[in-house]
């Protein structure tokens, strides 16, 4: 398979050096061609890299003029079981050029402490704060607000992330992606789902004496410590005193693309990016904000990672190995770290998106196991057999792989009465049986993953 990217790219500085610096990260051989033909330089590399989850050998040919890169041709030269198609190769080339263009900014790096906002659902928030080192210092804590002893109570979790970056957008990008990884790992350690704050207009019931009324309000959060209005972690994060940013329909950096007139193919024109508002007050907050840890207010620990399902009316306790886990995660090979993070992503999706979709939840739990198993070359069944130390029902775990996971992903099946609700619960024996099966499988899946962590990461 071969793909040619013909969009011309203007790149500042020495193009050869810029390309070489990016490809040096993955290249396993020297440049195999570096010629000048008709005033244009022809460069060819052979590299080995991960493309769409497959490790493949590629040849990349660049045609470079005085104005920039005229064309890029990429082809797969290794024989893999799965042959890449043109979109795999196209996305790889665009991602590579994105790295090249991002390296174009030669500004001085500045220091920021970015705050990212997430939420969890539990009867009570976790008490105290914890500082971890994960490619930089990160402090997390819950926003102080009275607990309501209802299992689905929302609690805001604040992540303060120290970042060196060239500007605010760069710093916030780094912090957001880092918190995404941390939240996924914490979901695995705590068995609690983490979501990023996202504002919506919702209906609220108001009661005045004996009268009920209904109003529609926007959800969100006010960070009283930093004077920030939080609709989300994107352009919806605004300083409470920035009237221009608060009142503007569009906020921050806006990117738009338009369609050609009367074009039935709906081909899109080039992207136009502009600053709708400056976010200067937000930038000042994140430049002056610092992590200040209260050593007398550490989170309550538990000795080990909890092996069974967390119930939403119980306390959230951090295992003592939490900091060790993140330290080990930094020191892992990139392949092993990618496998752990993939597992954690799947696990968090199971908790957050599968809260009221049990078939989805079970399917993603299976995927979490497969993510680790793929790295250590164990099948789903072999992984459970190897790491789940207790006796378990193999027929049950096979059922969840073959019937539930495969049925859901390959045939769109829902196996837990999602479309066959019966309000006569006293007669719904099948649902009660499936509840028991789901509970048993959940604990086996979680127990297997926890035992892998204990044996292979924090032992």
C-alpha cells in the first residue's frame, strides 16, 4: 500500500534538520537517499514505527523545494498480517507533520500551573489531597463542599499540573492530556469513574413551600479559589472578571471550516483559525498559581488495592501504592506504558459510560483485560487463569467474552434486558440472575487486573 500527500507545507528553518529531528525518534536506519534533482531535494527514509496499533516498516520519500515540502510518499514495506490502507498512512503523515510544525515555535518555555476540572459520583468525596509525580508534579483534591449521603452525588476533583510550555494553549494541552491518563489510572486503582466537566442546559425542580416549579439552568462550576467560571476544560474556562470573555458567544481560539457553494460532495475548504477573545486574565492566573501542598491534609490510605467492586455509598480510599504506581508507570518501556494506559482507558469507559448500560460495561471490562493480555501475549482466558488466584467460574468468564462482548461489538446485542425492562421486579427472575452474573464477572475481571498490577508493577 502506498499513499502520496500532495499538500504543500511551508516549514521555517532547515527543512532537512527539522525532518531528521522528528524521524530520529523512530528511525532504525540512516537516510537511504539524499539527492538534488532539477533544483529539488529528494529524501528517503526507512523507519519502523507504530501505525494504527501495528508495528510496521515504512519507506517515506520527501520532495523538497525552496518553498517547502512539495509532496510526501509513504509505503508499507514489511509483511504484516494486517495490511494498512491509505487512511492509516495518510493519518500517520499528517501526525508527523503536526509534530514538525509544533517544533517550529522557538519561543522560550514558560512555567504554568494549570488546573483541570473533573467529577466523580459517590455518596462522599475523598478527604484530603495527594501529590503525585507523573512526568511533573500533580496535586489532586476534591472541592470542599458538604457531602450528601446519596450514592450519585457529584463531587468536583481539582488537578493542579505543573507544566513548562511556550504559551497558554500549549500548557493547557499538555495538562489536559496528562490528567486524562491520570484519571484513567485512578479509575483502575479506586474503581471510581472520572469525567471531565461539561456544561449543559438542564431542568431543575424548585420547591417553594408546597409549590413545585421547573426551571432550566446551565450546569457548571465556580472555582472560588482561582475566580474561574468552569463550563468545561476547553474554551468554556473563563476568568470571572473577564467581561469580554464571559459575554462573547465565541471564546478563546476558534477554528472554522466552510463548505464550497453548491458542492454536492461537501468538500471542505481550508481551516481558518482566529482568537475570538484573548484569555489574558486566565493566562495570568495559571502563571501565578502554584501548588501548595498541605502536609497535614493527606488522603486517607488503605493498605492494598481493593479487589472487588466499589459501592457508591462507601468511602473512597487511595491504596498506599498509588505514588509507586505512577513512578513505575514513568519508568516503563513505552510499549508497556501504552498497554497499561489502554487498559485504564477501557476501565474508565466501563465505569462512566457503562453506569446504566451493563452490556457496554461488561464489554469494556473484557477489553481492559485484552489490552494487557495483548502486550504480554496472553489471551483473555489465559490472563484470568494466570492472575486471578482464586477459584472462578470459567464458563461464566467465557460467556462474557463470547456472548456478551462479541455479541455487543459485532452484532449490537444488549444482553442485560436494556430493551426489555420489567417493572414487576418480583417476577423478573432472569434480570436477578443476570445481576448476579454481572456482579460475579465484575469482581473476577477487576481481581485479575489488580493482581496483575500487584505482581508486575508495584510488587
